[in-house]
C-alpha cells in the first residue's frame, strides 16, 4: 500500500476511486443505512482504511449524532481525509497505523471499504478478528472490496470489466488497463472465502448487499 503515500496518487485518489468503483457514492450511503439499523443516534463508529475521508464525510453528513475513529497507515491520505471531511472533523479522530492502533473500545459499528483486498488471507483474518473484538455485541460491520473467482481459462476477466468501466468513466486508458499491477497488489479471494473469514472470527448474519463487477460488499453482525 506504499503507493498511497505518493503525492500524485493521493492527489488523484478521490476522482480515480469514483471512476473505478461502480456506484461508490451509493456504496457509502448503503453503508450508512446498514450501520444505522443497529447503531444508536449517538453511535461511535470505527472506520478502517479511512484515508481519503469519503466514507467518513458521507456517514458524518447522514448521521449528525455519530462520532468516528478513522484508521489508515498513510499520513498523506489522512491529510486528504481532513480536507474531505472539513467542518465535520470535530466529530472525527484520526489515527495513523493499522487495526492494532485503533482504540480498544466497544464501537457501535464499523466499516472497512476498499481495503481488505490488499491483505493476504492470514493478515485479513487477523484484521477481521481485531475489528470483531472492538465491536459491542450485536454491532454491524460493513466491508466491501475486490472479491471474485479467477477462472483458469480467463483469470483477468473481472478486472478487465472493471478497466472498461473505469475507461468509460473518464480514467486514462493506460491507468484503467493496468491489470498486471492490480493483480500484483491484490491477493483477491473468492466471495465464499471472504464470507468464510467473517464467520471464522465470530460474525453472524453475513449477507451480500453489494455486487459490482469485481467488487463485493457484505454486512455482518457481531454475535452476542
């Protein structure tokens, strides 16, 4: 994830994310709806992978009583988050680091968007376990990231479809079509594997709510 400390990558992050992820703004709104089903009006929400601040801003605008802790390993991306969230930063605390740097609190909900696909299965499992430990019983977790079956005959077909979407959305063709770079940075799992990891660390009521080419999103509840 070192690319998220590069100045050009950070500067173009917001527009590129919108071009690359189908329905990104809707994904943020859906995340808020799903978290709100189980979170109180004065909820404390954990956002893992908060750099850029897009989901923080969307959630803070939708829920004026919620407070947030955002975690991200990239200082420049956290600076971008501060700009994105702007006047709503009085309800947000940002922490530079990984899930181990998150406060040990009983959060009323959590989300991790466009982040877990960077983690190998063992690290992903450990991250989900630490997220689960920081949630109160019954709290919701929302995750969304690349998740697809890489068929032997055509392993890149979903990434190529994403590239087509990105190019049609205005991303430069040479960036949209950089499939080898994507594959080298994304230890992608199949959807059933992603759901199994959630179950393994103690989440229940695991439901797929978002499916857009190679991107999938799940909502789950901490048991108890």
